[in-house]
């Protein structure tokens, strides 16, 4: 069940770093919708991990509603639905949500912060953090991962894709010449595993692939089961 308490509106008071990230992704919304529309067709590794997540969620028998946390332009929703799931997207950026609703009107999307998700306790069969957890500063990560654990039923699943690095902060957005910049973290697999296990998940799969098509870093994948 979705609960409106705690959900953000676009002009809610937030810290500078969050506001910077939100405003940058407002600018990026149309670009993401255009450039990432066919990304799943081009990256079989992404499809393979998503397929694993979908299969695990279905086999767990805990329902089919999953949260796409940091859903961006909504590109994953049709794929998840084709795999028998019911996706519900949330994103920090109001403009990303507007584009997702426009391009994928069959699915629900709303503005929300990963640190304060608009879902009841243990209300979801699974959650995705697909290239969306990399914006968390270290001091906010425990709270955010605890939120992911809070909303997933025991026995449900989390899947994440991330850029592999040394966990140090970088500034993103500058190479696009759009007048935006924001903090981003390329996480080590060890850090990602520590975060999910500290939050109460058990890792069931991890993997990765080399960078391709101009990507300056490898990409990582992790799937975990909510303990309890």
C-alpha cells in the first residue's frame, strides 16, 4: 500500500545537496527518456539480472508489487510488467516523474525521497535501486538502506545496479554542458554488500561487467533477500 505521509512535493525544504541533485535531474529528464529508451535492448547483462530478480520475486509468493526506487524516466516499468510484476516508481525529481507518467501512463509514479519512502512497512515483494543508490552520501546510506528493508516483506528481494569504484565522491553532470553538477559515488562491491547486509538482507547473487561504449568504469550488480 502506498501512503502519502512522508512523500515529497517538489518545493519541500531539503538540504543543498539534495536540492542540487533534484534540480539537475529535472534538467536531465528529457535527455534520459531519449537516450536510455532502448538501453535494456543493448545490455543483455542488465536484462539477465532483472530477469533473475523478477523470477525470485515471483517464486517467493509474496505478491508482485515492487518499488522502482529512483525510477527516472520510467524505462524499467514495461519490462518489469512483462515479467509479471506490478512496478510502482518513485523519484526525487518532479520532472522525471512527469516524463515517466507521460511516456508510461499505465504505471504509477510519484515524487519521493529514498530516505523517506511512501510505502507501508513490509508492503512490497521487492525493490529495485537501478543506478539510483549511487547518489547517497555515506552519512545518509544507513537510513536509506533501512528504508529499503522496511518496505520489503521478509523473504522479498532487492536488486541494484551500480558503477564500480572506490567509494569516493565525484562530481557528475559537468561533461554534458547543461550547467548542472551533482555528487555521485562509484561504489565497491564490498561496500554495497556491507550496506545491504547491515540493513537486514542476505546476498544471493553478485556480478559485474566491464565498461563498454565509452563507460569509464565497470558496472556491478547485486541481488539480496530480505531476512526474517
